[in-house]
C-alpha cells in the first residue's frame, strides 16, 4: 500500500463533486500521486481517508471486466490501496486498511469499533461444557498447545504461563483498525464487524461475522461462504466455512472444512477436520475429526482422527449438578450409526464403538478394539481392529488427505499407526488380559473389566493379535534402520544401532497428533512453568523439533523394549541375532496380513451381492463384478499382497547381506 500521499487538487475536488461525491472535509482526504478522480463516483468520505491509484480493470466471475475504483460507498477513516474495487456499500466502511487489489461489492457493513482483538483471547470452554478446561484461542494456535491448555488444568503454574503468553500476543494484535489483505474478495455480504482478514481470502454471501480473524495467504486462501454466521472466532489458512454454518467461540484449523448448516459453540477444530450437517458443543476436535451426518452430536469430548457415524451422540448431563461430565476418545476411533456413549467414559485408540453404552467404561489399555452393545451390556473384543482392513485403509488415507498448503503448518502430525504410544498400550493390553484371565480362572466364559464384558475366546484371540502387532512393529523399526545404508561391517552395524541414554525410553504421549516421549514432555513443561521458555515461537519450535526427531526417539524406545526381551541392546546384536529378528518379523507380517486379507474378502461374499442384477438375476455376478470388481483384482488387496512380497524380498536381501558379515 502507498505510504506517500498528497492533497487533492482543486480540479480533482471539482471532478469528484461533479460525480456525486462529498466529504466532511476534503482536506482530510489524501490520495496517491497518480490518483484518478474519474474512478470515484457517488461516495461519502468522513474522517481521515487515504486513496490509492486506480488503473487496472477487475475481472469477475464469468469474465466480466470492470474498472477499479470506488462507487456508491460511504468511507470513514479508511486507507484504500491500489487497484481496489469498492461498490454498492449499502451501509458504510469504517476504520479499515484495505490493501491492494481487493474487491468489496454489495456489502451492508464492514467496520471496526475498537479496540478489538479480532477473536484473539476468546475463551472456548472445550471438553467440559460446565467450564474448567478453557482454551484461549489465538491466531497460531496448534492442537498441541491447546491440548496442554485444556488437559493440564491442575498444573496452575503452567496454565498461568501459557495464558500469559497468549495474553501478550493478544495485546500485540489489538487495534482500533481492521485489515483486509491484498487480493481478498468480499461480495454480497451482510454485517461484518471487527474483522481482520488475510490475503486472498474469499467472503461470498456471508450473513454475519463479528469479532474474528480470517487467516489467509495466496498459496493457502481461506473461504467463508453463503449464510455463514460466526462470532468470536479464528479461521486458519486454507479453511472453508460455508453453506449456513453457525459458530460461536470457535477456532477452525488449517484446511478444516465446515459446511451444510453445521453448528458449533465453544469448540476447537484442528488440521483437516470436516463437519457437515451436525452439531458440536464444547469439543476438542483434534486433527482429522470428521462428522458428516445431520443427527450426529459431538459434545463435551476430546477426539482426534475420529470418524463419527450417523446419529452418533453422547450425554454429559446427569440432571444433578449440570453438564459436568466429559469423555475421551483416543485417536483413530470410529462410531457406528446411532451409537451412544454416556459420559464419563474413555475409549482406547483406534477403537470401533457400536450400540449404546451406559457403563462409564475405560478401555485405554486395550486399543484397536471393538466396543459393542449386546443385550444392554458393553462387550469388548480386544485387538480385532488391528486386523481390520478399514483401519489400515484409514492409516494410508490420512496423509494423502492432508490439504494444508500453507508452508507454515501449526499442527505437527505423526501419522504412524504403530508407534511407541500405541504399541506400549498393546503391551499393557497383553499384561492386562493375561492378568484378567489368570485371576478369574480357566472356567470362566466371560470376564468383566472397567465397565466392559470380554468373552474368553475374544480375550485369547486378542492376546494373539496384540503379540503379532508388537512383533511386527519392532521388526518394522529395525528393518528400516537396517535398510538405511549398505551393510559393510559388523562394527558399522553396531554403530548404526547405538543409542545413547537419551529421550525415547519408557512412556510416550499423544498431544493431539504429536507423539513424543514423556521425558521430553516433562522437561519442556518444566521449562515453560519456570519461564525458561518464554515465547510462543519457542513453544512452537519445540513442537516442530519433537516432530522432526520422532524417528530417533522411536529407535531408542524399540531398543529399550528389545533390551528387556533379549537382555541386550540392538548395538550388541550379532548378524545372526538380526537374522532371527528378520524371520520373526516376516512371520508376524505375513500372519497379520493374512488376517487382513480375510477381512477384506468379506466385501466380496454372496451377501455383498444383494442388490445387484436388479432386472436380470442371471447377470448378478457380471453386474457385481462390473461395479465392484473381485477380490483377486481389488487394488487394496493387491496392494497388501504386493507390499508383503516387497517385504519378503527385502528380508531376504538383508539376510544375505548379514550372512556376508558373519
């Protein structure tokens, strides 16, 4: 935008007035050196106004071209950049810096009455509707930062430190002037108050926006669409909020899409979430939380990588002390159609919830399970989701559906299905199931644990699948390191697997998408609490660093587990030890993949053919094959088989290279 402005000449004032424009004082209207008064018509200017140069034509939808300039608008205390198009402002523009190449057309009101923080500093009462877990939103909020603010409430010094940093940032952006970034288009909108809008954003047909920020960049533009109503909000880059969405006290993360009359209050949505038709109240929607259905209510819970089925809902109100209950559904879970959960409740990672559950269950030590209602009871089938082809499909699709185009991502997401966090839970699950079985005795057909019922056969099968998954994961990490460079000597092999006594051993955590060792988390929190990390940038740098060091920490954790199992670390392994590990690994891979093939083939049974061959039953098989194909040519099943063949080949090549070192 121009910084050197001049006064209007008498001739320019005469031209402006001749075209129907008026000003409280023409002395307070200053213009760019090459300002063209012919491009301003029927305007009213008040306060201090700065006008840029209008030279170019503006291209609209359908190829219509119109000259830049200002027509039929009241402008108060605004700076207008070069080649801006402003037209048909039924109310007025007030207290805005409007940058170059902006279009503002058919808008009722765009104004700031300050000072305003533009949504920064808004407190969203997440997870617990009655309060106590408020996340203070700000422009660059990450899922990890919000996780700490919501879940570490008992650490008063930490919360005070985090809130102080957000308050400092909020103060730095508080202003009595709004901003419309370069290249933004605002058309056919209603009331827009106290907004700050980034570059290249599109606002089209919006009903009402009050006190918010729309972050946007040319490479990651955000869009706010028809009939949207939002108050006290922040929309991150690449976000899409459109089609009748109604929001209050919400943060919408990068590449998140809300639409089709979705409504939410006191909620935060992080990277790549999607919400359509349904409703959210006081939820923490970690990355990839998805809900697509009208009757689905998400309330008072922590979710991430969730797929909510139609009619899913939860209850947080016992009609005693108010809506004070909450639920935790760990990453990767799914809810079946019409599923119900009575809070408080906690569900382990990558679980499938079907039916209605009233027992306040806690299944966190039994991930990858089915939680199924049967005859009014909550039945748990441990580990079965680990063999589900749907789980594998999800783990493959999430990275492919990362729609963030902003090079500065705020959420640092580790997508690995098997990792120290989930595998440690599986190891805990093995110990837990063995203890339940041995304590109850071998005559029991069912076992009860933490509000769920587990059948004996399901328990035994769960133990088998958990053990397969653990073996497969440990082998995955070791094989990846073996393949990282040619094997040249036993000494080099030992150095490759040497791990210092560094973070990675012991317990891990999932901070809403970011896996990290507890030892690293504890040290970081101490530094924040004591003021040794004293800026938001340092905090985000820590998150980014932990994301980048994940593979190193992972090897340390795997080494620690193998030391317990084998009595020695990986750097002490002989080539023969590694060959034994390879054999165990490929056996686990093959056994688990066989279970997944069997699961996938269920999609091609005779039952799946119902509804095909509509007018000619004789053509049922041909109709089914034309639409669905066959198990033999299904791309996903073929992919599983191809990856198994590649792993077998890799294992053989590594075994031969290890033989050469003996």
